């Protein structure tokens, strides 16, 4: 059994622009093919066009989103047992954990911080674009520094403050502006 983690260790926080009545978010479940457990807040995801559910990373030409919740948060799932029809007695029964997770869309007018990062602090300099690996590996869904035009990565953000920041709870994070450049456009950049 894994050691418990602090509830503030994995976060997506907004420095500016959110919450807002005009902010764009999206709500759906994790795709059944996602094997990373748990998927942590601040991770980059995209919506699979077949299932309509989240998969990890910024996929080629798919809109990146940033998860606001951990996949094992009590407002997402309930591991408390079954209280229905003679089931477990005394279990915690939440109002409506449906498995849905909320994510902020990468075209939003806000400045965010994420603890889902891959790379040394020095690689995160102001105006450096960010990408996120697709899949179920150890780096999937984490933001990484990249470049414009040098590869075909889908860009999901641009660093807004150099190096690691503090997420407000003593954990390293990266500050960025969400920004979407599909891989087909990035590959053609000069």
C-alpha cells in the first residue's frame, strides 16, 4: 500500500483569471484505457474523440486541458463501500461521485500553476512553450519545456514565471499561461 499523500501536494492553482463566469472548463470521466492510478491534479489531458473521455497528455492536434482534481478525490469516486440493499453499514455515502473530473481548457484567459512537472527548474524560463507526453508512462500528463517549430509537439502552455514556484503549500510547481498550438501548426513554424 502506498503512503498517503498530502492533499496539497498535487495541485492546479489559478494565479489570475479563474474562477470567472467566462472561464471555459470541461467535465468528463477518465478513459478506461488510462492505467495511471491515481491521475493527479494539474495533469494535462485531452478528450478522446471515440470515447469522449480524458486521456493523458497533449495529443497531436487535440485541445489540451488541465485537470483540477485527483482521480481518487472523494468528489470523483467513492471507495467507502456499498450502503444499498443490505450492503456495508456505516459507510460514507457522498451526494454524487460520478467519476467525472473537471479540467480547464488550454485556451482560457488565466495564469495557472501545476505540480505535474517533468524537468529541472532551469528548463522553465519565461516564454518557453510547454508540451505534455501522451500515454500511461511515468511522464504522461506532466508539463515539459519544448520549443516552437523544432518538433511536432502540441504546445499546451507558455511559462509565465522562471523556474520552480511554490504552489502555496510548499510544493514545487510551474507557472504558465495556457496556450494551444496544434502539432501540425508547430511543425510548420520557422
